[in-house]
């Protein structure tokens, strides 16, 4: 006879975790969501979240911010019965059919199935000065720190969706925003790339690499390299926002199967190489990382998790 504290544990409360919490609770499962920070994840800082289905961007209906949408998802999951526990998870192990999560408070929580929705964190460039000036002009979140640099000279490093989107936001705070990208074209979605390229407050420099960040009590100068000529030059700067990709947060499951970049591999049901362990959102290997994708994966993971839990409970009840 297996006794678990909950049917399902969800680790992480971003779009994937919140959607999984709603679907799991609506399936009449006892669901616990473990989150060390505020529910919502990185999507909280997207304003507006214009490419989320139904969130109009054409002016007919004012689009909602990431905070508004994710907070509504949190309240919805809570209303369906999901239990949100604001604690970090120190370790996760499986013994037989039971998962045990060790919490930062020293407590433990057990469940028959687990959904990993831990997301990914910002990747650092590893250039000299990056760590020394973190919080002193070096940032990884435009919405968090951009307002400190109104009317200042701001650099954005990266060529993906995040870099173009955050540069757009920063251009509303300063008329001097420079995007540095080491390649000769953006990797971002066409609409985001075109917007950045045609914004008169944004200067785009392709084939340019950030070599070093210099300053005294704050960022003062960047050392830049032209990747075509190999030549380097210095330029005054007040802030540099870095968007160089993400690192999946898989510390809790070192033994699970992953791809070459460290993202968790799953089948179509979102189940990992460990039976009963599911993954959804930015921690999972997926070619397209968007809020709507994470939400869809969370729904599938919860549905699959419910089916797995039913099989486990039926097997237990049939055991003599």
C-alpha cells in the first residue's frame, strides 16, 4: 500500500506549471505546486504579451501584459484546488512508485507523479567585467532594470526573440539603443526582427561581438570586436542587457535523458525516461519556446500524469 502526500507535484510555476496545475486539479488530482519565487516565471516581465492567442495586438482590444495573463492563470489554478507552496526544492528522488521532494525548509513532500516545469535561466557571455558589473549596468532583464537607464546609452547583446523584444521595450525609455549581434542576421521571428530593424531609436550592428565590459563603480565602456575585420574598438556605455540564450534547470534530475544542450527529452505525452516523471516548458527539448507552447505542454503533461496515476492506483488496488 503506497501512501503519498499528493497525487501530483509540479515543480515550477511558469506558464507550463500553472497550466498543468489547472488541468491536474480539474482532473480531481491532489496537486501541489512548488515554486521558490513568485508564480509566473519570466513571462511576467513581457509587456505586452502580444503573441498570446486572443491577446489582441491590432488595437481592437488593448493587449494584456505577461503579469496580467500569468496572474490570472495562477488564480485560476488556485480556484480549481491547486495547492501552491512557496518553497525551493533541494532534491528529488524516486523509490519504487513514490517520488519524494526535499524542500528548503527541511520538510519533504511525496507524490505518485511529478511534472518538471523548472524552466531555464539566462546564459552569461563569460566576458571580462560581466560578473563584476552585474547590477551596476549589466542586466539580463530589461523590464526589471531598464527604467534605471532612461535617456541613457543602452546596449543589447543577442539576436534572438528576447534581444529584439527587449530592445523594443528599452527604446521606449531611451533614444539610444544599440543591438550587438555576432552574426550577420537575426535569429528572431521575422516580425520581431523587422520591428527592431525599422525602429529609429534602435541601431543594429551585425557582425559585432562584445569582448569586455569596463567601468569604475558602474559600466562606463564596452570593448567591441568587428567579427569580419577582427578589429576592436571601445565605446562609451551606460548599460548592457545580455540575451545570449538560456540554460535549462535540470539540477534535480541529473539521471534523466537530455539532448546535447541539456534540455530534457520526452515522448509525445511529455513523459521522460523516468516513468511518472514528466517535463513541460522551457526545461524540455523543444524547437520553439513560447508561452503558448509551454502552456500546451503543461496541459499534455497533466493529462498524461493523471493517466499514469490512475494506472498506479489501479495496480495497487488489484494487488492481493
